[in-house]
C-alpha cells in the first residue's frame, strides 16, 4: 500500500510540474458531448492541476443556415441567437467557451492561395473571441493546444502569442476530401511552425517528424473508471433474448473505416452467431445487406456511459476495419475500452494494432481468419486472460497519457534559449 501511495504521489508531482501555467484548447471536437476525445480527456486531466479553457468549434455560415445538426450544435446556435453567456465553468479549473462569431464557409474556394487570404479573416475573428475568454479568466503564461483544427486555428500562434503552440495529431484527416483540398498545403506548414507535435500513434509520429523533428508519441488513453471489467453491469434488454455467442462492435458505422463485406461474410458463414453493431450508420451501412441478415442487430447510438454494460455481455469484441490511409496509423480507442472490460478482442491487423496491441488481441486479414480467431478467442478465454487484458488497458490511462504530454512540453522548455 505504501509503495502504491508513493507511486501515485510521484505521478501527481510529474503532472503538476508546470507551475504557473494554464492551457487553452482549440479542437474539432466539442467538450460538452456524450463521447470523449483525446483533447477533451487530456483537458479534463490537466484541469486537476492547472486552469484550462476549452474552446468549442465555432459555427460557420453553412452550419448556421442548415437544418441538419445535432443537439449540441443546435444548442450552440440557439445560444448565439439569444446572446446568452458563452463561458461556462465545468469544474473548479475547467471552462468551456462557445464562440459567437460566425465563420465564413470558404472551403469551396478552389485556390488555396485565395482560401488562405479568406481564412486569415476567419482566424482573426476566432482569435478575438478566444482572447476575450482568456482575458475574462485572467489566464497568464498559457499553452495553446490545437487538436487538428488546421484551418480556423492556422494563425492563432501569431494572433494569441501563447507561451507554446502544440499541435495534437490524432487522426489522418487528409484522407477526407474536405481537409485534403487545402490541408495538403496548409497542414504541413502548421506542423512546421508548432513548438511541438504530440501524436497518439507511432505512425503519426513518424509522419510528422519528417516535417517537425520536435514530434512526440504520447499514446492514447481510456476511461478506466467507466470501462472497468471488475464491475458487474446488468444485461441490457436488447441482448437478453439473444443466444450466445454474441459478437459485438461499438463505434461509428462508416464505410470509410469499416469493411462491410467482411461483416456480411462473417454473419453468413456463422448464422448461429449474433452480430451486434452499436453506433450511428452512414448511408452505405443503412443500405447494406447486413440489414437483411436475421443474426445482425443494429442497436443505434448509445451514450458512452451505457457501453460498458453492452461490452460486458459480448462474448467477443471486434474491430472490422479496412486497411487504408485513414485507419492504418489510427489509434482505435475502442480497443482499450474492450480490453479494460476484460473482453477478448478480434481485430484487423492495422499497423497500430500490430505495434501496440499485439499479444493482447487476435489479429486478422480476412473473414476466414476472423471466424477462426473468434472461435479461438471464445475457447481460450479465462479469468487469467481477462485480468491480463484489464491490467494492460490500465497502462493506457489518461493520467499516463497526460504525463507523457507534460514531458513533451518540458522538452520544449529544455531546448529554449536561455
């Protein structure tokens, strides 16, 4: 017990080493949703020791005029229209800010040179809003973290003059045409001018260090308090009538990342298995043959807090990814969540799966190897294996990730001129 106390004390001391520092986050992800991300989780962890301001994505003109958006964006738009307060305290050290300035929708501009001129205007508007929040909180000596917001936050280093500017690289967004159009030119420039780039996979570190040598691997985290395999959850109603084995997946159901034909093949070859898919579906998934198979069950999107109950009652968890530029270096957070629940995991053998999760998961290349490994995972599962998976997943806690993040920041200070 004394050794554990000392270990925890040392960890807290490491995390609090940047005395007098505060943090400002800009991101593509909102902090007030039912699903955490790398940036929101690090922000919450940092707020245990520092003042943190988290800037939600601003609303652009196209979104403002659109009729299709989720409840979080709708709430943000309503707040703008009603001129309600935009700075909200989430805990003793963490504030959320909803920008009220509308960004112009300019991605349709074909020329990156002209886009960049217009983008500077958006950056100026965004920076003025952020500065208002910084001044209102009296933040001094702040570090600015940009979570993949490569356009709206391109000039924030110059306009806000932070102590350090950190670029968080945790997804290959250039795989999407929206970001690729101008991001192919702009993102390398943004990476180059960052004081450091922090990456959640080894592949992303290798990619960014070709542009900025001050690139660091910090890993990715998991909410091991919520996803706790030692806790018992009641079996969800939708699963109660299903025969075992239940093979489950939790996450967005999108053709860009997942192999629809692989899932169809598994379900067809093993009609006695129940294949449970939890998450929002893209149009291709909605139209797929999966909906015609009686042993495939779409349960829709669930709140993150509900997921452990479903995962606990799966016999095997899967991640049937395609291997492409979007997925190969991507760190799949769901794998840690599955393992933290003690569940056997069968997944496509992407580069990151081989680098980080080899030895704790069953890796596959096609439908036949999926079926073979799912059968093997069920046969080999044991209490000892379950505890080993839980222990491994706990090494990927957000506390550990944030500690690596702090180490990267201290490296910047160590190389700064005296």
